[in-house]
């Protein structure tokens, strides 16, 4: 089975931002995404799960280029005012060309 | 005094206290989030439906004046709250507007608790009160969010926040329920009445158990917010409440109705407003606005405010 | 006409409309999935139990003929649907069989809605009708899935699909409830009756709110499926419905019973069938079969079909 | 014999059987975990509330002796169980203590089922029985966990386990409900009574459906635990049950009350105890203690034990 | 603490396939797995969460060999007709010999 | 956007241990964490989801040093008696200095 090396970009953030981020991600070239409910704690005073609803974990398998533009967008738009963490790492994807 | 003690012995208030105690002793008790959401959908739909059925029986001219008064209070109270926060409390513009948005809107649970309390006192507030909740929910948030908008200092998206608050689930359920109840009328409502009426008070017990636990976590933030906000969270509701009683009685509401209106107007939103504020004013501190509306005003109203408004309403309207 | 308007003013139908509206205005209203599952377990168990209790009071010879007719319709309707799709609609074999499986089975909610509607009209359909739902649920799916099996064109696992549909949760709850109700009988059922009977209509309101939201998403796919399937999703139910009324009346069902049978037979499954079809016919397009049964036939039946079947049953049986 | 058959025809027991059957046929039926948690919160709060209301009507001297007896049994039964496991069953110290902790505590569902059963028999067990459940829940676990603590062989944290069991959600809900019901009293309880009383039996049906499914999975472990534990799981409950009936009758309980006490005392905990044991005795095998209390004793009590205790109570107390 | 380099294989797919995949995975040599509920969108028209129930995310820590055979199995059996994405990447596992 | 290479440590374990582990993790230097509900099966007889409640998946982005001390703590404290799996791998984190 041919494996392609792509990037898995993970964004964990407030649920409120979900739809906005997904829309933008698609615009920037992501071909799909997976969402998981999560809770968590970080540098902000309030645990995300306390009142405003759970965090959401967004994962998307993308090319390095698309990944970088998504990361840039998140960093510029949300880092200052919202609870968010973003990271990425390479993964070997089956039929990876589908996601480029 | 007597009516205050009676309030403390009601299952609904006791459940709220149990929730606080559970968190204080670090119990692992947890109401699953989806159960909490389910109950909240049920409660909103139920008061909408009941209100709609009642509205279908109310002559328009009886309802007109109270509705106008409510709208007026919805515009006035966030401005009062904003002025107090900004000019007496010296809070910055964004946070002042954020907190004010909460006090311009309404806490549905406080409304429900006030109706329960008054019914337990043998009173009978007007059936169309839920309609007033729907009227009160939105304008206050918009007015408060317009302030930084005008001052050009929002940083967030006013338009998105507007959409969020207007299509928010609480408004959809409340308004939707009102319309369904209104169209269905008393006869067609009968088949669903065991579910939405008989079960109501009991479901409220579980809901307040959860709210007690949430409030307990908020209480830990009390020292972070400072004395001013604590005083604000108690005195502004009383002020708004007295205003509401006075105007409510003038608009022809019964004593019980005026007391319920006071509970509504004095309360701070903690469902619709936080979501809208988070979008429109992302720089505002959730610790401030959530602690004020949920950690201070909500328990104050549930325990002391509601009986107080009733006493004042009796005194002014007697 | 009058009975149609009355249907539109029922809280259950209005809740369905509210669900659609909520999605159209892009509200963030969401019934948590587990709440939805919980209500659906409750509804299935409740109709099973009530049906079982009623069955325990029904003489066998009264029940025998309607049961036979239902089984017959369960075998006939998927064949009709298949033929229409394949030879008139020119759909390929796999998709024709997939859609036919849905129309051979039954939508439990449509059944419930029809009973509610008729009871609101002062009618009293036979108490053993839920047993007929259980009889109707499975055979149609099997018949339709056998077609590509015989044509050797399935690509999926017929055996697994069979297991899925027979041990599927809806059958287990419905049949299990029937047996429990039958064994327990009316006296022992009394203690659980407030929960399963009084609350039923109200729980249905919340369930239909969710179904409205799901349907709204399906409606967006309408243009993808083309005119033929839209026509199919309206005309085939009417045809199957009339057939059911005619045979039902001949089998001795009351007018109300025949109307309920028509609602059942005409409806398309969207719980048992999709799961089985996904396994047995993975190449079939979910967009086609879900849009047909959930996006077209279900709202048609809820809004127009049920009152129509009642009118036709009155006309044929009066 | 007759009362046994009658037990088997009750919807609650039949739902339990349905749950087992569903797993045996590998149905995909699943009660969502949060629904299960929600119902369990509801049931615990409901029996607490009802018990508290009843307690507020009970003179202290009527309640004093049964409470003392219950506490005594809570200390005695884990010691009996431990001795049997260690010295007859030759089980190691840690596992003996772990299993004993379960039999020292109480299964709330067994308690509820016994009350339902007796009420269906036209009996009327004392209203303060839920208070006895609260008294019985904790001491037995502590006593059993103290054994390895004294023998210095625990390996886990006794202190943490103690906190876990005392602030565990079942105790908080049960005790909290008792106190709320006691303070509120019969009059204020009325408004929440439709929710907590009328719905109770029905909610229990769904709860036992889930417990049936969980038990079915446990039954697969039966062969792993060996004959001794199977015998233990049936004979020890009978022995404890007879002891409870005898002492209960001496303490002035009615025949029905003694039978309910027997069901409580004989039952093995499977909510509070497992959590505490997992923390205090991490080396103990969950397969042993969960299979014993949930796979053997629970179904035995539900199906046979409860009617048996009733017969014995009638015989000893008649 | 001795860390062993193994592979984390992630499969996101329709819930319907869960039991079948888990069974096969065990057969192919996986010693354990973790499941998370997820929703998502990909190349198929219908969002997995819409009606047929949520997606399921299956994660398993395995040796490279076992991982490859699982990936091959998934690709051959499900790629054509079902909603599925599969990727893998190396992880450092504590007491990794337990999972080989 | 400056990406820093850090480590993502994943711990999947019984829910019972959640609070204890989170507390210790913070003590050892983790600046945040994300929790997800999970179920799973491993070497222990009883599926974690069966009775004692679901598993919990704890993820934390940390420096290599902090990561190692967390891994050591988990291995020493829980491996013998509790259901637990722990693994880590490098990730590229946006504004990574926040998490060190
Ligand atoms: N070091 C971390 N490791 C894993 N998740 C984190 C970390 N820091 C923050 N998060 C997640 O990101 C969310 C927002 O973090 P923050 O913006 O720092 O408040 C938190 O609620 C966590 O779910
Ligand atoms: N590029 C992607 N990144 C992450 N998850 C994806 C991606 N594409 C698809 N998925 C997930 O895999 C499922 C099936 O995808 P598909 O087969 O493309 O419809 C979706 O529902 C998503 O949960
Ligand atoms: N090889 C594996 N891959 C992924 N998750 C695993 C694996 N083994 C165990 N787990 C997870 O770790 C938990 C505890 O495993 P164990 O301690 O082996 O019983 C299980 O319930 C799974 O969620
Ligand atoms: Na207000
Ligand atoms: Na049909
Ligand atoms: Na016991």
C-alpha cells in the first residue's frame, strides 16, 4: 500500500470558534477534518469546559503547505484573545494523494 | 421573614445548596453535560409552550403595556449597569460593556424559580410572563454591545454576535415554544401537558443541583473580582428589581407579576449573553462577567432576591 | 380540509416545523445525540409495552387477519417500489434495491404520529397496531436485499445485514416491549404507566424537533436526487397507503386502524433499513435512500399523508 | 411459589431479562452512558427525597432501633463474608477484603426492586427504609478495607478510598435527597412529586434494561471465578438475608420492612464499593468482586432472593 | 524508563465498521486499542455524524509489521465503499515490549 | 510563524486516576493539558468501559525533560496495578515557548 507523508495539524480550541475555523480551513485547502470533544486547561483562567461548553479538537491531514497556512491563520486570528493550542507532525497516510 | 424561610425550605433552593455542598466536599458527583443540556431544552420549551397557551387566552390590551415596559427595561438596565461599572467602578470600556450585556439580558432559571416561589406562596403571576422573558432576552445584549461598537473598540464581530444571540438555542426554544403553544391552544396542548407541566418542578430540581455545582466553582473566583463587583452584583439587581416592580405595577401587573418581572429584570444572563460577548468582545474577561452574573447575582436572587422582590411588591402594590 | 388544518396545529407537527426553521436560520440549537437516543429508546419501549398490554386483551382471531395482511404488504411493497425505481426510474439495480428496502420497512415515528393524530380526532385505532409495526419492520428489508443477492450483485454481506436488522435495537426494544407488556398484562403495567403513557406525547415533541433538524439537512440534498425521486417519495406512499387501507378494511380493521396501517405501510424506514443497506449494499448511495425516506416521504406523511389516509379510509370504509 | 411467579411477570424484572437477551443475541442495543448516569441520579435523588419526606413524619423512637440494627449488620456482614472467603474459600487476604467490602455495602437497585416487589404484593414497607440504605452504604466498605490496612498489606491509599466512598455521588445524592426531603416535608414536596414519584417505576424499567446488559457481560466471566465464588454469591446473601429478617423483626420492623432490609443487607454493592476498592486495594482483581456482586448476587436477588426473603419474613414474623 | 519505538496507527471510519475492524485488528496482532467518538467530513457527500451515527476513531500502538498489515487490510476492504481515513506515525512507548 | 519542537505525551488510563495524574503533571511542569473520553481494551481482563466508567485520554504538550519526568512518574506509580498506556512523539508547536 502506497503511503504518502503528509502533516496532521491539530487545533484545540473553544467550541465557539468551530464553524469559523472549519470554514476557513476548507478555504485554505483542507480536504477533510475530524472533530472530537475535549476539555482542558491551559494558560487562561477559566477551564474551557466549565461553562462555555467543551473544547473541540480539530484534526486535519494536509500537505505541508496547506498546514502552514492553516497554522498561520489560527495564530494570527485567535492566539491573542481565545483559548487555543495548535501543533502538527508528519504522518504516513494511506492513499495520501486524496488529501492534497 | 416567613416567606424567606419558606423559600429556603423549597426543594428547588435546597437542591441548589446541595450542589454547592457537593463541590465544597469535593464529591465526584457530576451531572453529565448532555443530561444538563437535555433538561435545559426541556425547561425552555416547557415555559415557552405554557406561555404561548396562556397568551392565546390573554386579550391584547392586557398584554400590551407590560410588554412595552419590559422592552423599555431591557434597554435601560444595561445602560445603568454600564454607567455604574465604568464611572463608579472605573472598569475599562470593554469589560463594562461586557458585564452590562449580562445584566441587560435575563436568567431564565431565575425567572422560573421566581414563578415557582410565588406559586408556592399561593400567588398566581400572569400567564404571559414567559413572553416577557423572550422580549427581555435580546435587546439588553444588543444595547450593551453597541457601546464599544460605537466607540470603535470591539475587536470582535458585532454582526456574528448578533446572529448568535438571535438564533441562539434559548431564544429559538423559548420563542418557538411560545408560537407552538399559541397556535396549539389549550385543547391541543392537553396531550403534551403531563410531560411539560407535571414534570417541570422535578426537572428543575436536577437542573439547580447542577447550577449549584457550577456556581460553587465560580465562587472560588470571588476574590479575584474584587469588592466592587461583589457589591455591584447585589445592589444593582435590587435597584433594577425595585424599578421593575414600580413600572410593572404601573403597567397593570398583579403583585405576583411585578415580583416575577423584578426577578427577571434584576437577573443576569449566563447563557445567551456570555456566548454573544465572547464573540463580540473577545478581550473582555469571562472571569468578570461570569462571576458577577453566575457567582453573585444568581445565588443572591435565588436565595434572597426573589422573596425580597415579593415583599417589596406587596408593600408598593398593597 | 379541516382535519388537515387541525394536524398542522398539533404540537408534534409544529415541533417538526420548528426544527426545520431552526436549521434554516442556522441556529446553534442542538439536541445532544445521547438525549435523542434516550428518547428513541423510550418511545420504542413505550409503544412496545402498550401494544403488548393491548395484545394480551385481544382475541387471537381478531388479530390474525390484520397480521397476515401486514406481512403480505411487507413483502409486496418493496417489490412494487423496486419495480418502479428500476423500470420506470431507470435506476441501477443496487440503488433500486437499496431504496426499495426502505419503503418495505416502516418509520416508527410516522406510525406514532398517525396514532396521535387519530386520537386527537377522537378516533381509537386498534390497540394491537404496534404488533403490526414489529411484523412490518423486517420482511420488506429482507425481500429487497435478496434481489441483488439473487442477481449476485451485492458486494456486501447479506448475512451480516440480516443479523443487523433482526437484532437491531429498534426490533429488540419493540418486540421486547411487546413481550414484556403481554406477560405483565394490564394490572402489572399500571405502576409503569405514568412514565410510559403520560409522558409519551411530550417526549414525542422533543423527538420531532430533532427530526425536523435532521430533515432540514436532508432537504438540501433534494436537488441532488432529481425530480423522479421526489415524485416517487410522494406518489408511492400514497399508492401503498391506499392499498393498505383497502386490504386493512377487508381484514376487519376499523377506519382508524386502516388509516394507521396506511401510514405505516406508506412510510419509509430510516433507522433499521439504512444500517442494513449500508452493510449489504455498500455501493448504494446513502444520499439517494436517506433523502427519499427522510427528506421526502417522512415530512410528506407527517404533514399531509396522515390526514389524507384518514380521509380516504373514511371514504372507503364509511 | 405464586409470589415468585408474580415477581417474574413484573415489567422491571422482565426488562432485566430483556437486557440479558439483547446481549446474548448480540444486539447493537446500547443505553448511552450519560442516559444511564442521568437515570441513576434521578433514582438516587428520588428515593432520598421520598425517604426524607417519610422520615419527617416518623417518630424518632420508631426509627431508632431499626437504624441501630442496620449499622450493626453493616459492620457484621463484611466480617462474615471476609471470614468465609479467607478461611473456607482460601482466597488471599487482599481479594477476600475486596469482595467482603462489596457485601458489606448495599446495592441500591436491589433495594428499589424489593420495595417495588413488596408494593406489588400489596405490602407497605416502612417509609424510612431509604435512610437505612444510607446508613448501610458506607460502614461495611470501611470495615472491610480496614482489614488489609491493619495487616499492612493494602498497597493503595486507604485515606483516598475513604474520601471517595464518603463523597461518592451515590451517598451525596441519597443523603442530600434525604435531607432535602426532610426539610421540605410533605407539603413542599408535592410540587416535585409527579416527577420523582410517578415516573419512578418506569425509569427503573430502563435502568434494569441496562443492568441486564451489563450483567450479561459479567456472566461470561462466571467460569473464570470458579465454583466457590458462585456458591458464595448465592449462599451468603441468603444467610445475611435471614439474619437481617430475624434482627429486623426483633427491632420492630413490619414483615415487609424486614424483607426489604434482607434484600439490602444481602445485596452486594457495585457502585460505591468498586470505586473505593480500586483505590484502596489496587491489587485486588475486579473480575472477582464485580462478577460476584454484579454477575451472581444481583441477578439472584432480583429473580429469586427478594421473593424468598418475603416468604421467610412472613414465616418468621407471621 | 526504557522507551521502545513503535507505530501508532489511527483509523477514522463509520461506526458501523467498528466491531469488524477491531476483530480483524486483533487477529492481525494488535494487543490493544483505544476508541474515541468523533465526527468529521471528508470526500463523501454525507457527513458521518448526520444520521448513521458518529464516526469512530480507532488508535492502536503496534509494531511496524503489524501496523502495515492492518493498514493493508483497511485499504483493501473499505476504501472503495466506506468513509475511512488511515494514517500512522512512530511513537515512543513506555514498556513497549508489551505491545509487540 | 515560529514553530518550536516539543513533545506530545499521551496517557490513556482509568478515569479514577485522572485527578491524581493531572495534579502530578502540573507539579512536574506541564503548562496545560487536554482530556478526551475514550474506551479501549488492553492486556487487562476487564474492558475499561464496562463498569468503572470510561477511560480518559490525557494529552499534554511539554518539553522533552518534563515529558520524561511525567512518563517516569506514570510508569512507576501505575503500571503494575492499573490499566494504562503511555507514549510520546515530537510535534511542532505554534508559539511553543508558552508551553515550556
Ligand atoms: N500544554 C498543553 N498541552 C495540551 N493541551 C493544552 C496545553 N495547553 C493548553 N492546551 C489546550 O488548549 C486549550 C486552550 O489553552 P490556553 O489558550 O492556554 O488556555 C486548553 O483548554 C487545553 O485544552
Ligand atoms: N483530510 C482529513 N483530515 C482528517 N480527517 C479526515 C480527512 N478526510 C477525511 N477525514 C475523516 O475521515 C472520515 C471519512 O472520510 P471520507 O472517506 O473522505 O469521506 C471523515 O468523516 C473524517 O472524519
Ligand atoms: N496497543 C494499544 N494501542 C492503543 N491503546 C492501547 C493499547 N493497549 C492498551 N491500550 C489502552 O490502554 C488501556 C489500558 O491498557 P492495559 O493496561 O493494557 O489494560 C486500554 O483500555 C486501552 O484504552
Ligand atoms: Na436583567
Ligand atoms: Na413501508
Ligand atoms: Na450487603
